[in-house]
């Protein structure tokens, strides 16, 4: 799911679709306790928020990825 989000964001410029994929990826990763994908999903969601000039949300997600 993470890679689908990357494709949607980078190649298609569809941030809404990317957000949907990253959120699904995060939910599945949390169910499986896959820390690598949890961190990546939060970072990628933070990147999109940063691109949308939502710095506070981006910072929050970046900080969560460090926990």
C-alpha cells in the first residue's frame, strides 16, 4: 500500500489518493505490528502535509514516526 501511495503522489500528483493508500497501509501495519511500514506511512503522510503547507500536521507525523 505504501508504494501505491508513492506512485499516486509522485507520478500522478493525486495527494488525496496517496493519503488514502498511506492511511490504509498504516492501519494494516499497526494490526501486524510492522514498525517499518508504520514509520514509513507516517513519514509519507507528513511529506504530503508539508507539501500542502500544513507544517504543524507534518511535524506531528514526523515526531510520531520517531516513537
